[in-house]
């Protein structure tokens, strides 16, 4: 099921930080805030491959992802999908890292910021299966 246009607009809002949820070995949820960018029909997250949530996603690629407003009208979107874990040999890696960073860092700070994180050599792409959004905190 494609992501609805209204939900894509929420995902593209540059003021938002995402929250990704994975499943721990014991079946309990594991959730963490992340920087991301909506690109190429997927949610893309630049991260460290040894993070718990990435290890969870490698084992069980079913994930959930949400973004929400911190103020009225408390709109939000929830995406359920499948995670694909890519390393820095992926041809789109460097461009995607820059695209994600540009969402959160002023243009003059992008390259210096990226240079501070040489150990981050993983992109997790969440391929949506479904989405739901709302415009008020129900």
C-alpha cells in the first residue's frame, strides 16, 4: 500500500525527528528517536550498525516509524514497513548521508558534521507497507 500524500507531507516536514520501533529478542518493543529523510519512497536513517535497533531490524525487518507534532494540532503519521540495512558500499550512501544531514544542519555545517561521525557507515531504509496519519491528538 503506498503512503498517502498527506502522510508524505508530514514525513517531509523538516521540523520533525522520527521514532523507529523494532522488536527485541524477548518480543518487547524497542523505540528510539532518529534523524531521517523521506526519499525514493522510503524512510532513510543514517546510523551505526551496532545499535540495538539496527541489530533488531536485521533479525526481524518488520518495523514501525512515527513522526508527530509537539504542539497543536498534534498531527502525526505512523508507518509500518520492512527495514533494509545497507552499508557504505551501497552506491547511494554518501548522497543519502548528506541528504539526511541537510534536514537538520545548516548548509555550512553539513560537511563538518558528517566528518565528526566516520563510524556511522549504515543506512537503514524503511520500505512502507502501510501508513496512517491524523491531524489532531485523538
